[in-house]
């Protein structure tokens, strides 16, 4: 996996032609975290932290996914959303 291509996709997200829906934003977040940090870390947010809990759980679902696979899936998703990623 080319780290530069992943970094390019991260930058491309900020310039997407249309803001993705919340489910897609959660997928992007989880793939980004898995691709840059690895498996989920930290304490699970409380029930009343709806956004934090949703993000944590989306990332947690990718547990065991390699960083390279998460980066590839992130790049593919950004491309599907119209992001300018060349590689």
C-alpha cells in the first residue's frame, strides 16, 4: 500500500463535491482510524455520547483488519464518492 495515496485520499475527503451521509461518514472515519492507528483503542464512550459511541463502534467493527486493507478500502470509498485520488 502506498502511504502517499492514502494521504492523498485523506486530503480529497475535505474537497468532496457532495457531503456524504452519516453512515458513509462513519465508514470513512472507521477506515481512516483503522488505516492510521490500527485496532480500536481507549475506553468505549458512554451511552449518552451518541456521536462518540457511534464512531467507536464503527471503528470496533473493523478490529483485526490490517492497516493496508483499511487504507485500500478508504481510498476506494473516497474514489467512489468522487474524491480525486490518483494512483
